[in-house]
């Protein structure tokens, strides 16, 4: 919006809901020129376009700015329509989806104003009029297609994690000692491996494991692990000791627990299978997009195809951001200062008011980059050692903020990553 002549720009706020869209058009002097309520469907979108086109004919307006709250998926269709409608393209439309928190805070400046859909649409339009919009314009269907895939992948990952956390309770009830063993003392890498699944689902209770001859248990472990254990005898001993130390339950409880645990394993397998399928779809979608931006991200050691696609889907074109600070703010990787006079608080919580999907992919990518790039590994360790609480979360978030600077520099300059020059990108 920086290059717009505000005196010749029409500002349109749209209050979006599942059933209806309320549009309010104002000029730079906040004069209401149009207020219209239409159904939230294609026919209603055409009515809004008709009203805007009629308003623009023979007027001083040369551009139009559409603003709406980012209300989940209800605003997707109207935003996509307004950014691609042929009649509106001649008017140089800018379509913005704004964080509802920003609109809610801006509304507080209108003391005593009623809360109606029409008033909400006016406030959104006025928010655009005063130049408070900092997000990137709507980017069209190409990025939206990739975004739906990457966001669905995150949804599946969250379902996978939620199922594991839910399953942990049932594992503790059935085999309490196995569920609480420390990592260094645990017989398996986790309770979700194929061998752990066999132990938890094929034995009716821990008593069966405790009573089983050690030789038979070793043979069972070798079969289920396909001979991958270097010392199956010691693992069998750990399992038998854990089985003896575990709590005993009434026999009527074991069958329901076994059914629930087996069902959870089936769910985990289904989620992992679907995540793999979505990963393949993401790669196919990325192949038809701007290859330079994707290759810039892929060139960073530790950032694979899925993280690259997720970051690209949320950023879109880097030209939408005037600086790496703007990109960090969009991702919510900023910290609010608390200062008054000579006092400045040490506790500065992260904003988290930005795009949570972009923040997720940046944080996950930062953890991966820290394992491959020495500078980032050292930075992570430095931030980890600075505090005594929340070390990992804090260090990872700060590493992600550092990664934002690198990503912005590479994309803005259309460069590939070079480990020898990593500190030179700004």
C-alpha cells in the first residue's frame, strides 16, 4: 500500500461470516459511500463487485483496497474472488486478510460505537484507510493450493502427536514400569516402535512377560525386531524386570486396555501413511511453482522439501515484506518489551500474534538447521546455556528468529546458501 495515492483510493471493509458478507466502502475522509449485505456465496460476491464497479465509474478513485478479518476458511472464497475477478483487475485491487486481534484493538478507539456487522465492516475499512495494514496482499490460488497441503500436513502431525499422548495413559495403566523408564534405561527407542507394539499388544498382561522363559522372550524379540538388537538378552532382562515391578490390575481391565492400545497403534500407522501421501502431493505441487525461491530454501543445510514448501506456502513472494523484521513479525517471532523509566523487565514473552503455520515451520526448520550448520548449532547452545528454565524452547525460538534473517536475505537476493558466507547474509 506504500505506493498508493490515498486520496484516489477506495477502502472497502468486509465483515465475513459463514452466512453473509457485509461490505462498507469509504473514501479517505471516512465518508461512507456504500454499505451492502450479501450472502457468502458466489452470487453475493458478484453483487459486491457490481457495487464497487458502479461506485468507481466516473469517480476520482483509481485503486481499491479490500480488507477483511482472517476468519478461518470463511473468507477464502471472497478473498480469492475479489483478487481475480476480471472487472476488478482493471481497478488494481489489493486484498488483505487481517489478524482479528488488530481489528479488535483498533475498535477500542471508537468509544461508544455499537457492535453490528455494518459497524464492524466500517471499522475494518477505516483500519485500511489509516494505513495500519502490514500483512502481505492475498496471493492467489497457486500459493493457496500449496498452503492447503502444508497446513493439512501440520494437522496430521498434530493428530499423530495427540494420539501418542493419549495412548501414553493406556500404556502406563497396562505396563506402568515400561511407560516410566528413562530414555537411557529404556529397552526401545520409544514405546511406538514395531517391537514395542508387539510387546504391548501380543502379551495380555505384564505377568505373561514376567512368567515367560527368558529364552522364549529373546526369540520373540529377535523375531519382532528382525534381528536388529545387538544384545537381545539384556533387553529381555530389562523387560522381565519391568514386568515384575509394574502395578497389577484386575484381570477384567487388561482386555479393554489391549483393545485401546491396538486401536491407537492402528491410528498412528494411518496418520503416518497419510503424512507420507501428503508429502508426495506437496512435492508435486511445488514442482509447478517458482523454482528459484524453492531452491533457495532447499539449499540451506537441514531444510528439506517439506519445510521448504511449508515456509514458501506461508511467505508467498518475499517482495511482500520490506525487511526481515517484517517477516519475523508476520511469523510472530518477536518479543514484546516491558520498559518504564529506568526499569526494563527481563521476562519478554514472544508475541505469537502472527502466522502460526509459518512460525511452526520456521521453528521446526531451525531445529534441523542447528544440527547441520555449525554457526546455528553454536548459537542454539549459547542461548540454551543462558537460562535455567525453558532452555530448549527459548533457544529454538531464538534460533528460528536468526533463521528468518538468513531466509529473507537469500530470497530477497535470489541467492543459494553458502556455509562459508552464512554470517554475511542480512
